[in-house]
C-alpha cells in the first residue's frame, strides 16, 4: 500500500472546536508524532481545558464578527494545509469551511457516527446534509465495493459510553460557565443559556439511575401491551442535523405532523411510540406536548413517550418508524422496517425511504430494499465509519489507531475505496 500517504513534513493542521473531552488533544498529539505541525484555536475555557496545555493553542477572544478575518490571517500566517473540526454547520465552522475551501485547504470533519453507537464519522468537506454521500447512488457504491470483500460486523444494540458523554458535556460547560473570564466575547452556537445547559447536563448525570428505571418500566409496558405500534424517533432540537437539514423550526412542528398523520392513517388498534434522544436533557416539555397533541386528535390512549434508552428493544416489534433525519434510522433500515424521513439524511435513498404522505405511510407502509441497504451499510463501514468512540478511553484509542492514517491519506475515504487506495484497515472488532 505504499505511496498512499501525504508527506507530513510540510503539513500544518489547524483544529477548531471538537467533541467534548480529550479526543482532539489525542488526535493532535498523534499528528505531531507523525511529523505534522498542529495548532488549535480555542473559543472558550472548555476548549482550552481539554487541550491540556499542549503546544499550539491559539485563543480567540475577539468579537465573533472578527472571526472570518482572523481565521483567514491564521491560514496565511501559520501556512495551514488542513483544518480539523467537529460538525460543519455551527456558524464559526461554516464560515471557516467556506474560507478554507476557497483557499484550497483540506477540510477534515468529524461527527457522531452515522452507524452509531460504536462508530464515528470521518469525512472530507462536510457531513450529514453536506456529505458526499448525498450525491452517491447505490449503484455508485456497489461499483466502489467491487474491490472489497471485508466482513463487516453487525451494529451493537446499545448506545455505549453514554455516561462519559454526559460527564464530559457537563465538565465542558462548567469550564465555560465558571472559568471563561478570558473569553468574554464568546457566544455559544446554541440558543439555550449556558447556566441552563450546564444545570440540565448535571441534573441528567445525577438522575441517570432514576431515569433508567422509569424507561425500563415504560418500555416493558409497551412491549407487553399486545398492540401493534409505530416508532417516532426524536432528536435534540439544537442538533446540527435538525437545525440545518430539516424543514422544521421546532420539534413541536414534527410532533404535530406525525400525530395528525397517525390519527388519520393508522388502523384504530395501532399505537404510536415517541422515543426521546438518549441525550435529551429535559429542556423541552416533550411529554406534555405529546399528550396535548394526542388529546387534540382524540388518540390519547394510543400514544406513548419513552425517555431515551436502548432503541433495539422497541424496534424489535415496531411496524414502522418516522424521524426528521436521525442516525438511529440506520437501525430501522437494518431491520427492514418501513421508514419515513422529513429532512435531508445520508440514508435518504429511493431504495430505502418512503415517499408517500404521512397518513398514507401509516396506512400502507412499504418495506425498504434490504439488499440495497446492506450494500449501502457495507460501503459506509468501509469508508467514513470508523470503529471507536470520542468519549471512552478505550474507544478513543481504537479510533486513533485508524483515523490518523485516513487523514494522512491523499484520497478521501470514498475516493480511496473507489481507487483501491484505502489505508490498511484494522480488525473491526467493536470495543465496548
């Protein structure tokens, strides 16, 4: 496989904001070990804390309006060849991506796994609705897979390192809330006040055992109910995919259209189950909103709400699923369950996703093409889906063993597979 890597002698990586926790620190450390120069722009005390005093930290303390000019100057002053970021839609990242693309600078984007929980996403130029996957057909993917016969593991049935994820989120917001004196101009990309978000993260961490008990009881009642049911997969209202790649301005709009469509189209003995995102922290009164809408459409006794938890247990008996554009829909498709989506999603292919109206979907759902989905899934796990985790220590080690070579590859993951220039893949055993 010689000749597939870019020489690191003249490589300079500029990191922007990353996932909560130490992942970007470890990634920068390994890139420096490979011979590259690494810098990190910090926008708040949380960014600084998780860089752990490593070299190359550059604090950004100006007004946010100055960011495009400051970023452009940094690209020139530091001779930057690559930028690295987590998510590409928050304003500071969207501006940076546009400027870097114009300057011909390579853009490395990380995101939560399309095949989560035990995979992370690594792409070039954009993710989710900005991913190259949006323009690739199933036939394109099958053509690229002709060079590969890798045995791909099945998706695990549980989220993984949820406690670490919540812990690092709470700790990050604590630093921003109480140690942000040097970053007084910092404006978070979310509308929720920092104090409120920190409080919600902390409360969720403390109440996890109680929430888990309630969730187990709710799930058990639904599974023992004996009625056919449909799943609505909820997302975080502040999630980048929901904000940037959906037709809704609020989650309540999605709730309204789903409940109304179910009331009109579903058989009268069927039920509807709303499952909250595992990181839903209670900032939205989802349970109350769902109850009010169900009562409005006279189906209050047929609508249920479950707070997070393991999706697999509910999917096993579900008739259909609907979502805005949640990555959890990948588990739906893996089980060949009929699916309807409302926003832009990397899995929104005509072979998989219903095009009927909501009420028609609930009345006469059509199963996805299972063979096409298996090829699609294999293509993703051969390319942009990397085994590991941003949050647990073992998961980070597994991720770093592979993703640095992918970043140093001359080709992006999709082109590398097509051209037969993928770096050697590690054993895809999943680390829990």
